[in-house]
């Protein structure tokens, strides 16, 4: 019996191809939008997490300012906090204080116009310690990094990221050249290897300076904005975080942990936090995109109601020769479900192809972007299509089933 209903429904839809396509168009757009948002959101999520992973999972970051267990530190929210100093970080690195930490570096950051002869560009600069290469596990490709002695003596030396070299020197050899940052002169001693983007920061558009030099000459501050520690093994991260907190509480004379004026986080925690945020954002955007499905469903219902009115005499004739309410209800409902299901499948294919194109473009641009079509997207595409057909097909199906055969046959 179901196959007979289905054959009648498909025959009816084929007889009105243009109207059937226009009816399913809203569902196609809605499902495609949901699939694209879910897939592109998952790709963007993978990009962020891959960038964090590329720095290594055995890193611990320290930021000034307290935070909730899962919330951002106050310093990340645009509040300037000066409680963290270079001496605090050096205290952590003293022998016996944190046994599993193999290296640590302090950081300050800023932006400035950098010039070489008559050429000027806007760049970011990072003041850091000589241990930077060990903490970040990177290296220079030409020249050298500054030494601890140069760091202590406020040497006016600079190491350039690859984009700075390309934009400022345009093929000239930068080693030994003198550049000006905020009217201060610096001698270029090294070129960093290309590292791309990490944590929303372009590491190649950076100038690396000794910490004291950046603090005193360019920023006029005594505090640091960030510190990072590399741990010997991921298994020792939790213990190392506790060791860091103990030392910093001693340095800041804090007897009660609830009064901490710093935040200690590991890369793994950062990944978990970002994963939660991006998941919430992804599903929120998918929910907004799904609103178009409601609009598409209303469109399906309106056109099916018009179709019932157009076929009133046909329905009356069928009822006159013995068709029951159930027969008519099933036929109209199956027509609606067939339209929305076909629209859902087409929309899923379009959304998948578009998402694959986005992933291909991002990979061509050298981003670590994963193409992701999850099982949830497939279930949503098919399940929501069926649900839309069922929900929005009930009204026209019931209207058709309730038609009186005599009145239907009299309909003009």
C-alpha cells in the first residue's frame, strides 16, 4: 500500500517539475546553509587547534591578572596589569623550584613603524629573553639570536621575521643593516625561520628584541605581559603548573590561593577552552542558519495548500470511487516529505561541495584547514528534511483528507 501511495505522489510531482523544484528550493538553501556552517566551523576550529598543537602541548603560559577556572585572565580582556615581572619568572627557573621545567621566557609586545632608509612599514615587535628559541622550539635561518649578555646590557640588536625582511628590504641583505623603530636605531643580527600564524598572531611579521631593550627604550615599562615555560614531558604539566603557582605566590606574598594575581594555563587547557568556545559558536551559527528551514517549510506548506485547492476535483473523484481519508492524507503527506527529502539531499550535496571548495582554498593558502563533514551534519540534513516535510505537510494533507467528495466534485 505504501509503495502505491509513493508511486502516485512521485507521478504527481513529476507532472509539475518547475513547481516541485521551487517548492523544495527553501529546503535546499536551508540544509546547504546548515551543512556549510557546520563544516566551515569545524574547519576553522581545526585551524586554531592545529596552530596551538604546532607550538607543542608541553607549554605552560603565565599571564598577569586573576581569572576564573575556565575564564580568561583579566589581562586578555584589555585590562593593563603590571603584577608580573622578569624577576618572578627567573625565580621559577632557579634550580630546585620547578624540577620539570627545561626553559622559560618572558615577553613584552608592541607595535611600531619600522624604517630602513626611505622605506617604512608597520610591524609588531616582541621583547623577549635569550631563551626564546628553546621555549618556542624555533631557530634562526641566518645570523644569530641575541645572547643573555646582550639582553642584560640592553643591546640595540634585532632579529627579523621573514615577512618583515620581505616587506622592508625587498631582496637586500638585512644582516648588519641598521633599522629604526620608534626613532631608536637597531642593528639586524639574525633572520627567523618562517613559522606562519599561531594563536591569531602572525609570527613572521615580528621583530624580536632583547627584553630590557623593548621594555626601557620602546615601551617605558618594568613589567612583562606574558611568560612561557617548556616542560620536559606532557605528563609533568600538572605538577609544573603547581610548582609555578607556589613560586609566584611566594614572590607576590600571597598566602591564600584565591587571591592569586596571575593566571597559569597549559596549552592543553587552552585547546580545551578554545574547543568549547568554537563548538558553542559553531552550533549557534548553525541554529541561525536553520531558521531558513522554517521559512522553507512555510513555503512548502503554502504551495502544497495551493496544490490541494488546485486538485480539489481530483481528490473528490478519488474519494467518490472509494479512497479513504487515510489514502488522501498519506498521498499528500508523502508528496510533501518527498519534496523536502529531495531538497535536503540536494542541499547536503551543495553544502558539502561548497565546504570542500573552502577547505581546498584555505589549504592552497597554506592554512592547516581540515575538511570535515560530520555524522551529525548527515543526520541533521536527512532528519530535519523529513521533519520539515512531516510538520509542514500535515496541514495541507488534513485539508485534502477532510474534503467532502460531493462538494469537491462541484468545485470549479
